[in-house]
C-alpha cells in the first residue's frame, strides 16, 4: 500500500475546487487540500513572471497517479500544469489505510455515477 501526495497549482481557487472535486468524486484522490493564496515567480515565455496561484495537494494511492495526472491535464487551464508526486514514507497507519481504501479502482464511479461539478 503506497500512498503519495500529488502537488499541483492552478490559476485560482475556483479552478482548484473544480479539479479537487473531480478527483475526489472520481476516487482518484481520497482528499484534496486547497491552499490559497500562493505567489509564484517563474520563467515563462522567455521572461520572469509573477502570479498569484492556488495550491492543491491530493492524497492518493500510487496506483491512481497515472489516471489522476491524465485527468488533471485534460481539465486544467494551463498548457503545462505543475503536477508532481511526493512519496509518503511514513505516517499514521490508519490514515494511510483510509487513503488506500478511498482510492480503490473498484470504488470509482461507473457510468451510472457520473462525476458532478461542485
């Protein structure tokens, strides 16, 4: 049972909540934390940019990372969204078990349980 945190950024709270809700409802994440505001400095289009962004941290099982990443890329507003995986090496066993149970593929909604917008 490998648990990971997936760190992501979005343009604003609304997009973060929409993506987070989609991931949790689809059982790709047991929980998503939304942290706002964050100020980012980065290179883009050949110059240093400064923007306000919102952070998402998804708690999930390692076996859901590919699906989660592809889903975020398909609904994210950025051309090149930040999506990075941070391995969890130790933690409260009950909490880690809960994450694993909530993200089991067989728990994911089928066609009759279409993911709803927040």
